[in-house]
């Protein structure tokens, strides 16, 4: 998600960046999926991988080009993604529990 979002986050025009919105939505959804499947360890691994990929793609390449330029859009992509993953980490554990919210009542 970090690589995909980094590539598409600049898609759109100056009034509305659809790529940034979709990339952040996919980042949040992937974080929720990681936490729901295997808990905090997997979410932590996903977050470390996400940050690592985004930071590596922010570095200048051999030709001097960068995928995430140091502008407002690049900063929003980098920091909002980390903030979204932090929000996912602090969501209530009951949202990810595998037990029903209310036990079923058996009617005889």
C-alpha cells in the first residue's frame, strides 16, 4: 500500500486530489485489515513497512528524480498515512473481537 499510494497520491487537479484521498483510504483499510486478521503485531509490521517504502521512495533516485516531492501534497501523504495508522491502532478492541456483540437468546 505504501508503494501504490506513493505512486498515485498526486493524481488529480489542483482543486481536488482524488489519488491522495484514495491512497489514504486504502492505507486505512489495509491497516484495519491487518489488525483484524492478526492483531497489533501485524499492524505494527504493516506500519513499519508502509513508512519504510514511503521514505525510500521519497529519496532522490539515480537521475535525481523523486516520487514524493517535498511539497504540501507529499507531506500530507507522508504524515496523514502515519496518523491514520495510529488511529487504527487506537480503535476499540471490541471492534475486532471474534465474539458476537450480544449473545443470542434461545426461544423455546
